[in-house]
C-alpha cells in the first residue's frame, strides 16, 4: 500500500440540475490522457458513492499530490448560471462526511483538504488565500465543513 498524506475533496464543476454520469467523467479523464477516472471516489447527487479507482493506484486529480493522495469528487460545484457554488445535496453532504471520516481513520496522519487549498502560496506568507486559488474547487471550505 502506498503512503497517504492527503485526502483531497473536489467538485466535478457540473451545473446545478445537470448530471455528470460516471462513464462520461471517465471519458473526459481519458480524453485528458489519464488511464481512467482520476478520482478514487465519485459521489453522485443521490449520495451514491462510487469507487472509481483503487486506493492502491495513484490518482490523477491534484498535480504534485497524486502520489500520496486520495481524490474524492462530488457531482456538482456550479450554480445553474455556471458560477462556482456549493451545490451538494443533503445526501452528498452526509456521505462525504462519512467517507472522509472513514478514510481519515484508516490514514490518521493524512491532511483533509480541498483541491483549492493545495494551490501555490504565491505571496509566500505561509497561507493559501482566495486570491491565490487556481480553482474554486470544491466550492466550500473543507476544513470547516467536514
């Protein structure tokens, strides 16, 4: 088993009210040159959790952090008008919390964070601030919401 230092939460950047079926997500990632879906888990709007890549396999979700990270993606992340928004359903919130707790219990030394939290600290002040985020993903503050 590989060392896990990060549990990284993502959104699929799917507009509210639209679906991104797992096979479409897989096709999108293959088109980007990945060997399949880059996340280890995908959480549908219904709360269904899909294991999309074995944890033992390195993911393709956060450049520079894949070797020692687990990627979790929830379906959503954009308002109907396409702006970043926390669109998680109550079912997604519940299963995401449960999944993160289970993974953190299994890998207690890991850091739980959002994709945006792993953006570079451009001003060198020791904090990654909103103006430094490469993406809004996952459209909520993982540290305070999970």
